[in-house]
C-alpha cells in the first residue's frame, strides 16, 4: 500500500520537523517565560513530541524489519488463503528506502522457492506475492502442469482433491499435489486444463515467479520476469486469518503458520 507508506513518511517528517524547529528556536524562550509561570508548550508542539517517536518507530519497523500484508486473492492457495495476514522480512534481500523502494544496503538475494512480496512491473503501486521458481540465468519450462528447472522436471506427488473454505471455495475440486522444488517442497493446485505452457530464459537481475495455484495465478507465465529492484521482502509467517465468508471468521489454526 504505497499510499499508507507515503502518509506515514510525511507524518513522521512533519512531526519531527515541528519538534526540531521548536527545540532550535522557541523552546528556550518558553523556558524563560515558564520560570515566571507564564508559558507552556503549544498544542501543536505537544502533539509533535508525543507522536514523532511512535511514528518513527513504526516507520523504522515497517521499512527495515518486518511489514504486515493481507492476502487478497487465491493465487497462492493452498499455501496462503484469502484473508491470511502475513509478515514479510524486509531485510532478507537488502535494506530499501520507503516509498521508492530503492536498495541502499545489500544483504542477500532470493533463493529458489522463496515466497516474495513485490511490486509487479505492470502495477507498480500494488503489492503482489508469488513464489520464486527461476533465478537469473535459469531456464524454466512449464508443460502439462509440470515445472522444469534447467532441463530437470520437478517431482510431483498427488495428495488428492482440494476442498476450499470461505472465499476460496471456488478452488474446490482442483487437484492438490506436492511439488518437489529442492529445499522447498510445497503444495500446489492444478486444474484439468494447463495454463500458459512455455519455456523461458531468466535474464540477469530478474526472477521467474509463479503462484502455487497454477490454474488461477497471474504470474511470470503471463507478464514476464520480475526485476530485482521491485522486490519488497520475503514472506515468512501467517500471523492472523480473517475471512468473513467462512464458517468461522477467524481460523486460529493458521496463526503462527510458517510459510514453506
């Protein structure tokens, strides 16, 4: 949510500037007047002193430590459900400035299988979530529901027919399989028809990402490669689930679930 981040940054700067200007130019005069019992902090300054530390802390945590996101679609089912609230590690792939997302301190790079939050090139003001399948230099294939990485078809194990809940009921009847991505085995959903078969060579500085719901995900098969500069962070945990259309609005069993 770029608008929320922008508002948070502006409020932090505004309250900090008011506090600083008061300390530099006006606080001493009021202190002298206060000695005579005649002055106190103006309401605007008082509010700035109260809110600036809180806003600065929230901005720092969201920008450089962890940020909450809500899953709005079914593209990552069954791993992530509509209504899941997740935490995203903001320093896994380097520290980035708020709003423009420019990296200023490199730490690490995405690994194959990571679930990442990013801003897609075609919707730069939105945050999306997918799984990294292809790294720079990889050759990725997708044919007959199966992914191949550098010529090796990933192993699959059929788990049965999926039953969706709440807003995910539309995925009921899909086949659920375990995809044996090395180091990151995970569930995927597939439908009888295969979507967007093809082969892709991942260029330098880019990644090939896919949703775990292979029959209902707008991903690199359709819009191309994800630039490294668009990464926001690595998703690692579900901290809440709320779906008003489900039998139980809050699924407590998902709280604390690690994202494989």
